[in-house]
């Protein structure tokens, strides 16, 4: 149907006068979906149980403060002082069960007063949520990825230290170790550490604890683990072999001169794919007791030409070999084992979303327990958004070589644009509470789809 210009264009409108009134207007109508989700998960009551041991009771309560932090991150705000921009939003207050929101100073004091038992119990609650999801899926195998992530701060905070910091050298930081589940793209557990420790600091006990948690809930499941070269050690390899856990681990072969000589002297290489070659050996460092399977991979990469560019001449490209070595106890073919190990890059996407969308790298207080609580709030918000999408849809993938997530998850930023950040008005026609929104079919379908799935 062709429309005329008069039906599509109008004269320039005048700039409206601004008026700020006390009305039941909300900028976050999509929180109605999360209100239903929190009710279904009984999240408020579970959080209260994490703080039952606290002797001094506050007006708002620690559970409400933690839930406020989760909502704060879901809305996309970073610093605590940004709470003032939505302190009168009726949907936020309705979601939290409050008639007024706490001041920023109240939230800061609550975080600063947190104790180690509260942190450990909240951490256990997060792990239980992930394990319940895994139990409902009845998966034949579970893939756990382990890696650390640097959280920098320009200020002094308890537990921070100057250590390896690739982006912000010399800054004090934390260096927590994360365990993520590849199939659900959720964070199973966190090991809190100062910033001046090595990647492997506390790793064996933490890895053993995570494996034990999964085994208790899923006794017959096959567990497989992926790690980078910082975890390379005979003790960790022996522990995983003894626990009958499949693993792949990057090897810092530049430190192993005997292995480096074997790579340099190797004459026969086999094709891995159209880009890479490989060979497979049973080998052990001199100080190790037993031999293990090492897969050596090389790839031809183009050398960057830094000479002045001559546009009228043809300069042929030069190539050099880049090498990678993977230690594994898997009996798969080399191609499948390397593809599986390369799939650990999905964990970096989780870290990226935790830092960019949920602001996990923000350090709000001077106390270590308070900063741990803020970090765990970010992890809980991430896991909740994944749980929402898993409730609303069936798995879209089967187990693949790289072990991608079984669902094609939307980023939190996408969820904000689609459903959360939607204007609305709370009205009471005939005494019934109604959230009135603009008539947009796409938003309507999306929100009703999530609400029906949760119910």
C-alpha cells in the first residue's frame, strides 16, 4: 500500500516543556518478568537463609541489599552512587518488596560489615542453583573450565596487591579463580585470591572441590576439564587421573627444553585441518614419574611486514610456524581433542559479559568480604539471566566437539533493550494493579513468552 507524503510527514514539532511529577511511571517494565522469576525460584527466602546467623539485624536486611545489587546490575548501572537515578522507580521497589530504597551509604555500610560466613553461604547458594539446573538436564557429561580474571582498582582495598596485570600495570588488584560450566554458560564457583598470586595458587583444592560438588549431585556423570598452561603440574595431572576426570591442558613447552628439541627435530607431521599440522607422542618431563599424551600442533602464520609499503611493487608474504602443545588423557583423535580444547575460549565470553554488562570489575568498598559479596552478586545476576533463557526455551544444540552452550544465549545488553528497559505506568482500574505499556507487538510477544515459560 502506497502512502502519500501528507500521511507520513508532519511539520517540525516544537520542543516540549519539561515537567517532573510524582507519578507511578517506571523505566523498567521488564522487571515484571524477573519478579515472576524470583518468586518461582524462591530467591528472597533462600537469600534470607544465607544471613540467618547475623546477630545484628538491620531495617532493610542483608538479603534485600544483595537482591538490590543483583537488580542494580541487571539494569546496567555500575557504581553504587548510580542508585539515585532509579530510587523512585515503582517496579524496582515492587520487585524488592520495599516502599523506599536504601541510601547509597546504607548499602555501602552493609557491604563493609559482611563476614566470611555470609560470603561462603551465598557462594554455596549460587553453586546449588547451577547444580540443580545440571541435575534437571540429566547430561551424560559435564565440562568445567577453570581460569582466573584480574579485577583492578586504583584505590586501596583489603586483600588487593600488585601483581600480573596486563592492561593496567602496577595497579592493585584481585585475581579470583572461576569455574564455569560450558553446557549452561554459568559460573559454578569462585575462589577468591589477591592479585599477587600465580594462576595455580589454590587451584588443586578448588578444582577438587568443584568436581566433588558435581559428583554429589550427578553420581554417574562423566566430568571433563579444560585449563591453560598456568595449571601445568604433575600433582594436578595425577589428581585428575586418580579422580578419573578427562582433561586437556595447555603446555608451556618453551620451558621444557627436551620437548622443544623434539619439536624442532620432528620431520613427519600429519594434517590436522587445512591450517594446522600435528604429531602425537607419549612423553614425560624428566622430573615426572609417568608418561602422558602430548599433542603438538603447528600453524603457519604470515609475518607482518614492517618495512615501508611500495605500492608499485609486489611483495611476497613470508610465513612462520606457531606452535601449541596440549596435554590430555582423552582417547579421542587429535583433531577432536584439539577442537575440544579450543572451545575453552567460550569462557572468555563469560568474563567479558561479567565485566562489561554486569561490572564485576568494580571494587565498591575497602573490605575484602564486602568486595567478595559484590562479585558474587554479579555472578548471581549472570546466572539468573541464563536461567531465565533456559526456562523459556529448549536446548538448541546437542553436544559438539568444542562443547558450546546447549542454548544460544542472548547477551544481557540485548535483554535490556528488548524487555527490561521499557517505559510503563502502574495503574489501578477497579482496584486491580495493572502495568500499562506501549502497544508494541514484539515486546508483548517476548515478555508474555518469558512469563508463560516461568509460570
